[in-house]
């Protein structure tokens, strides 16, 4: 989100200071992420420490709060987990919002910079370790389970009517609406053809934008908002698709990833389902954001850029998820 949330930042800083016992010197808004209900700040303290603050309208899921700490306890060291409150738990209320505070890691995301060879191996090691974790009974009880019943197509059809009638999106929908409707039908067909297999713990959004590192340093994995028990392809789709990041996988990088992950032979039908479903889900998110009457012109322009980029991929000759 590149628009700030409608909150009093002085009160927000005071809330963070009181809740976590840190001497807040300032908040720096960070225009990251696509979730229209979540925002991020860097918290600077008087003694030079920095933290990452996530502000969400409404509640976090239990899995989003609990799983990162569980994984770190299992030795998955790349996971960035929320910092516990002194009185227990990790979530702090702030009016209609909920707060989570995390360690801050320098270096920025690897979406634009790409991964080094060493980091491609670590990327594989991380996902291999994640997919090998056996969740406890308590953790399994709070993790959603893949159902193959995506709502993206239904949401696309509802928003398509609004987009077609919109001054902002009418021309876009005239050009790309048919291709997006075809993709929705393709995703439904792929879901019907999937052969259910083993489920593992998946991050579910493990693209390079959620990998943080300094230079060739170790990876830090952020944004655990939507973990799920699903086939490994739920995460592997981000590795073996060329849609995510400015330096996507090629034969050399795939070999490095496999070196870290271990033997694997992804199910192509499942990979195709997840790629197509992700395209639909992102299209729906951007349409919603652009149609939001409270969005700024700058936010709409940014979202339209990314929406058009996805639509051009989907509408390209020979496209198949």
C-alpha cells in the first residue's frame, strides 16, 4: 500500500512504546505490500534500534501470529517472527486495528536485486526445511487446508461489471476482460483435474519480495500472513514461474535451488493451477484497490501499472498457466 492508513501516528507511536517498552523516536511509513487492510512502518528508537511494525485493520489469523515462532523453535532460522509482548502474546489492539512488531532487517527485498547463487541454494534449503516440518496438533488446528475451491473467479466476475462501467477501468476491461474470463474458466478446469497429494506447511507468498537480505548475506523470510497446509507446489510455484521478481528462475538458478531443496518433481497441473489462481487473485486485489473511492491518484496509477502487467501476460499469445 502506498497510501498511509488514516490513523494518528503520534498516538500509534505512543501505543508501540507503551506496549513493547521501547523508546520510540519516530515512525517511517513503508509503502510495501498489496493488502488493502495492512500497512507497515519502520520504528526508530532513541538508542538507535529499529523495528518493523505491521498495522492491520481487523484481526490477524491465529496461524499468522503463531506459526513463525513455532517454525523458529523447529530450527527454521530464516523465519522472521513477531516480538512477544512483555505480558504475553504478540498482538496489540489499536482502535479498529491490530499491531505486530518484528525485528527489522537491513538490505531490502530481493524482488528487484535478485538472489545471488548462494542465496538461490539457501532459498531451496529454506523451503525444503519448511516443507519437512511436522506441525504440532495445536498448530495444525489453526492452519487452513487447501480445498481447491478458489473464490477468485467469482470475485472477478463481480468486479468485472464494475470495471466495465468505470471511467478509470472501462478501457482496460474492454481490452483484457475476455482474457481474464478465459483464465477464470481455465483455473476452474485445472482445479477439477488436480490429483490431491500430500500436504505440507506452506508460506503461500514466498516470492523474492518477501525475502530480505544484505548483499550476499543470509535470507530473512517475512510476511507470514496466509500460511496454509497444501501441496509443496503452493510455494514452488513462486520459484518455477517467471512472474515473480525482476530476476526470475532460469536453468542455472533452478539447479542451485534444487541443490538446496533436494530431489523434487513438481506436479505440472498443480503448478499451473496455482500460477493461474495467483494471477486471478492479484487482478482482483488491484481492481478492488483502483475502484476504492478513497484511493489516491498515485495509488491508483501504481495499481493500474501492475494490473496491466499481469493482464498483458494473461492475454499474450500462447499463454497457459
